[in-house]
């Protein structure tokens, strides 16, 4: 995954909009790749936590956007 480390760094940043702002600065075709990688990372990790709620995660992500 080309953007995995950058996604992790920005997702864990103190500024919740940092990831979204970085994605918007990328070329349109790269935005698609980044979001695909983000989705893959979420799907790989969502069952590792016992308290994971996809609805709550999506709600929090869309609130930050």
C-alpha cells in the first residue's frame, strides 16, 4: 500500500481534519487510490476490536469531514 503510513499518521493526528485536508490536496486519481487504501485498512482492522461499530466509525468520520 502506497499511502498506508501517511494515512496512519494523519488519522492519528491531533487535528481530526488533517486526513481530509491532505486527501483534498492530492490529484483526483490519487484520491481514489488513497480512499481505497483507507477502506482496506479499516476492513482489515475492524474486527480486531471487540467494541468496533462500523456505524459509529462512519458517523465520526463523516462528522470530521
